[in-house]
């Protein structure tokens, strides 16, 4: 996985409580890869940009999006809090 600067990692970690620890490891890769990936942000392109294109268990990254229990509303609340902190 890519090594992140401390300030960026702190922002990404704000989303960690939304998922279980096992799912969070995969979600973190997906989140960072989605920020870095040019063009369409598919799981395959995210894994490619993250250097995990030869990952054997790539299906686990797909499962984060369709099976893991997470709330889009809770993620939006975290994001809104981060934006308010940045601009106020």
C-alpha cells in the first residue's frame, strides 16, 4: 500500500469508525486509490493505481462496496464535519 503523509492519513482515519477493522483495510485502499485514479474509478483501476493489480484476493475489495455494513449517511456526516473544520 502507498505510504501517506501524516496530515492526509489523519483525514482518512476519520472514516475508520464507519467500518469493521477487516473491512477498513480494504476500504482505505479503495478510498486512497479513488482519489489518485484518473478516469473511471472502478475497483480494478483503483487496485492498479495502488500497486495491487496482481492481488489474488481482489474480490475482497469488491465485497467492501456491496456486502460490508456501512452507512453512506454516516460517511457524509464525517465528510461534512471535516469540511466545516477546514473552512470555519
